C-alpha cells in the first residue's frame, strides 16, 4: 500500500498513465502527423486558387474566393498539441467538420471555375479522401482503446480533488471578512438598542407604547365579545331577508367585524350605528329569515340585547380615551423620535441577521465541500486500484474541518 499526498498522486498518476496508454499515444501520433501533412497540402493548394488568370477574370475571382474560404477553414482547425484520448476524439470531430465545410464551399464554387484548376481540385479531392480514411482509422483506434478514456477521467478527478482541498485559503478569507462584518453589525445593533432603551426610559414614549398595548388588549376583548354574532351577521349581510336597515347600520356591521377597535373608537357615544345594524339582525332572526339553528338564534339575541344595554360602553370609553392621548402625542417630537430610533434598531438587527446568515451559508458550502472531498478521495482510490492494480491511500495535507469551528456563533 502506498500513501501519497495529492501533489505526489498527480505525479504518480501521470507516470502510470504514460505506461498504460503508451501504445495508444504512439498510434494516435501517426494520425496526428497524417492530418498535419494533409492540412499543409491544402494550404499549398490555396495558393493555386489565389493566382490570377487573365483569360477569365470571373472564374479567377470565384477561385480566389474559394481559396480564401479554404484558408479560413484550415486556420479554424484546432487540436490540442498534447496527445490524449480526449484530444484525439476532438481531432476526429474537427476532421469531420473540416471535410463538410470544405465540400460545402466546393459545391458552391468549383463547378463555376475554369479547367486550369482541374488538377488542383483533383488533388484536393484526394487529400479529402485521405483525411476521411484517417478519420475512420481514428474511430477504430478510439474504439479499441476506449479504456484509456476511463484512465484519463481519473486524472480529471485528481485535479478536482486538488482544487477542492486547496480552496481552504479562499474559504478562510471569506469567513474572516464575514466575521468582521458581523462584529461591526453587532456593535451597530448594540448602539441602536442602547439609544432606544435610554430614550424609552427617559421620555414619555413608554406611555405611547403602553397605549398600543392597551389598544391591542381592547381590540382582542371586542373580538371575543362580538365573535358569537359573527356567523349571524355575515349571513344577514349576504342574504336578502326583507329587513331593511340604514346605511349607518350596514357600514357599522361591516366595520365592527373587520376592525372592532377602530370602529368603536370613531363612532359616536353609545355606538348607535352598531345598534341599528344589530336590531336589523335581531328582527331577521325573530322572523326566521336567516335559517339558523334555534341555539344560534337564541345566543345571538342574548348577545344583541346585552350590547344594547351598554355591554360595550366601557370598551368604547377606553378606546376613545386612548385615541385622545394618541392625538395629544401625535404632535410631539417624542413620537417621531421614537419611530426613528425603532426604525434604526430594526435595520441594525436585519443587517446583523443578514451577515449571520451569510456565515451560515459559508458553513453549508464548507460542509458540502468536505463531503465532496471525501467522496472524490474514496472514488479515486477505488478507481486507481481497479485501473492500475495499486492500493493507494491519499493523504489530505489540507483539511477544511477546522474552518467549521470558525463558522460557529455564540
């Protein structure tokens, strides 16, 4: 068994690959030379097509354009200099593209040339036939040595493993940057919180906040009080019962069951609009126009009578008192200052949470990276054993694990 670092593994692998794929490279090299020679021959033919002809200027112009196209096709032919299975596959594709483009251009211009280009065209045809034969040879070579492609894939995975393990510096720099931002955001949040707390403590803004709490409490109690009438009122508003109530009663029924606090605070003392609407509901129930179960009908009438006798009066008195105090405070700078400080505090908290979440995102990326490193390590060791009959253990000199601790917030 051999222990190798990733850098040592890359060198060891290249040496083993060279031994294993030597015959393939040798045969592929022959094809590379044939193709290179054919391309040079075509380049020479380009000169013949570019030469001027005084007898037939039109034919010469066509030949020149064809020559220019040939020159372009040759210059576009590209294959990696290093001979590998992958580059040989690419060369096979390049040959096919080259032949197709050349004869595509030939079909357009060759028939319009004069006979003095006949010899050159014939030579070009022979060159293309040789390239086509070589393309078939390459195809057979790739088929016979298909296993070389699997060997080369191992090299790609080793390179990926190298990149994954040596991304530690990038992650570490990201973490340090975000931690610095978190520290700054934490300071900003603490400063904003301190300023808001001091303002609440030293000003009457606490009374304003208390008013909000009182209003919320009254709103909840009103909803509980009106809830037994909710279904009955909804049905009354949706069904034509024949019972008529005025606009004020209709509006009150809608508003009280939407936002009871706002409705009772703005209505006149004794909530006449609500009482008008509820009397209509009561009449419809008593005339059996709402098709309700007896229990629901009786319960609704009981609640309506209780409300009519002042069951909501205490709530209305408190709501109007709260709104009166709010109007008094509304013109005060205290309320405006409180809003500004609370907004600043909220923004500071959002900013802090944003950077904390950014750190958690980096931690998630790290965990995925660590998992991927382990997967690649195991796979490479398995494939090397199968391909080269060598038991190799990869020693990961660089570990990403310690970086996870940097991503932990207290």
